[in-house]
C-alpha cells in the first residue's frame, strides 16, 4: 500500500478534521465540497503522483512513520491554489489516530471533548492585555462560560512562539478563573487572522465550538498593557535582539578572505560579549560533517543545507553561529535564511573581493589547477557564483586589513541592535598587510 507523509499544514488540517472541528467536513475536501463553499482543506500532491493513485487505497502517515489513517482515492482534481501541475486527492477516509501531538495535550481536545455550553468564544493568536481581560471578567460573570482559544496554526512542536502564546493564555485563564469566570482554555491548530481577515478554516472551527447558542468575539486592536506575569513570561521567552539567536553567514569566492574575517569576528564576539559563538567554516564542515560529498551542484547544495540546519539549531538555542562557506547559489542561501529566521536573526555578509584578487592570492593553488582543467566545477572559473541581492553587508578585502573588515561586520551588528550594550567598538588597524586566505 502506498504511504503518503503529511506535511505541517496537512497535519494541522488532520487534527482539525479528525477532532470534529470542521464539520460538516470530516476529511480532506472534495471538489463538490469546495464548490459548496466549505473551507479549502485539501491533500495536495504533484499531478503525476496524485493521478497515479486514483483507485488505490493509500496510507496517511506523519513524519515519524505513524499511520494516521487511510484514503480510498476516488479522484485527483486540479489544485491551482497550490501551483501549476498540482492536484488534490479526494475519497473516503478512515481514521486510525486523530493526531500525534504531545504538547499541551490537556488543551488539545476534540469537539466531543469540549464544553457544549460556551456563551462566548474568544479566539486569539496573541496575548491579551489587562484591559481586555477585565472586559472578559465582566462579560463572563454576566453572560456565562467563556472559551479562550489559542490559535496556533500549523506550528511544530519546537516552535517557541507557539508555546509562549499558549503559556500566556494559561496565565490569562488563571486570572479569569480568579475573577469568578467559568473559562475553558482550548488549543486549535487553526491560523489566526491576518490584517483583520479571518481564515475560512478558523471561522468554521470557532463557530463549531460556539454552537447554536454561543457567540464568537474576535479581539480588536490591543488596548492597554499586558499583565506583569505575562510580560515577564514574554521577556524570558522572547529576548531582546542582542540576546536572541543569531547567524552571521559569510559568502564569497575562494580566497576572498571570508574565513579569516569570520574568524576575526568570532574572536571579537568572544572577547566583547557573553554570547556562545560557534564557527562553521567551509573547510572544517567539509572535513567533519560533509566528508563524503563531492563538489557537484547537488552536493554543494546539500553541504550548505547541512550548515544551515546546524546554524538554525544554534540560533534556536540563542547562540551565535558564524558560517563561512563559499555558498555560490542564491536559492540555497535563501533557503538557509528561511531556516534560521524561524528562530532568530540572520545577517548575510557578501565578501565581494574580485575574482582577479582572489586568484592572485591562490595560496592553495586551486585557481591554477582549475585553469589547467584539473579541478572541475570550480566556483568563479568553471562554475558560477550567484551574487547575493539580499546581503546585509558587502565587504571587499582587497585594500583593507582583516581587523578593519571585522570592525565593519561588528558595526553592522551594532547598528541592528544585535550586540549587547557592553560590546564597545575596538579601533581596527588602519594599515598593515591583510592576512591572506583562500577560504
């Protein structure tokens, strides 16, 4: 039996569908259900894969391999919302496991496990202010029980912002109960409003919770300050930029000086801050993490993706990752930025030393070998370097010292508020020969 692994958005949809939150939808939507105005909760696949499954029974699995259920695929209809060449499968579905989530299990209830007597449903994707909570105390006392709904979308289990929101709402629920309000706190994997627009799936799920007699009340623009205990939680979970995770990603040709500048920046960060700093140099990563890879485009992309994954993990844990690979391809660099910015700050430094300068340095003799045809796919000679259009800083080490180049990076970090106040400028050497590097 063919097995399909559901992505993050599909797993969130599965949790809502199997929890009874999207009735009358009880499975991924068919074309007829979409035409009837039901939310677009679909199982999208590339057309060549999806059409080949029509008439089959497929297993639906989560990323760890747990079987969630099955679908008897009755058809594969075009899914233009997911891009050209995409279809969405539809057919009868059977449920083995409603959802596989181990976080906030006391709050992730099904519709059958939720209260039936809710008078007011308050869905929110942000912490509430003291003024808003006081208003809820008054309304709860006069109108009946409340349901405070944390809208967490398809956030994965390691999403700090999601956990912070739920913990803030737990504190809100405690305060409401202390004020004499009968309050139920529920987590729904539905997306919060964007620019005042409530997604259709969220509108349906919250209306199902409200039932025939309840009412959904969406918080307006926040008024007033946040409670002290919630503010303290937010401060712990969301540090200031100078204490949050950070990746400084150097990119440039071999011999541009990026590894040497990166090493100098690492030394400065250790000397002038209390941050934990890790250097992911291109050559060292090749030696210890990617020794089996060649220099084909596919393997270069994989090497940079590995560096990005490690940098994102360091950033997630509020460390500083200083990366210095060649990273010649724009799409891969942007993918790394996306990985890191889920957890913290990303600063791209393009060391734009010209090719002729890099080739003149050529301490390792790599350019000479590439010119002689001994090395294939060599960046700048027989393989392209795609110049970044999104670099936060551009350096040219042709006529400046390494100390001066490192100070430019430190200054850029200070300008963005990414260094603590105690990190004072260090005067760079105004002259002196730069250290050569082929990094």
